[in-house]
C-alpha cells in the first residue's frame, strides 16, 4: 500500500510527539526498521492514521531494541568501520 504525503506527515507528527527526542539517537538501520514497522501498522489500519495508537507507535519503537537490538547494531557498526577503512 502506498501512502499519501499527508498520511506520512500526520503519522510523523504523532511519532515525534510519542517518541520525542529518542528519535534523534537512532542509527540509519534503526530508523529504517522503525519506518518499516510504522508502515506495516498504518497498512493494518487501512491507511487511517487516526486509528494508530500511541501504544502501537511505542511498540514499533521497542521492536528496534527487542528484536533487532544490540547484535544487529554492533554488526552494522562493524560494517561501517570496514567500509571506512
């Protein structure tokens, strides 16, 4: 499902309100995972941003660390170090 710019902007505002400053500490892969999880959630709600709850947004954020936590991030950092050599 493709989303309109308005749907994306509306969801982004809600995510910023719910998660706040924690967003700035995410790496690119973590942001990509969060965006993917949020897109799946929005798709499950047939694109209706008003149906996405704060708890679902928090759950998407927590998935980054519970499912894709430190081992994934450590692997990504190692790949970045090797790439920059």
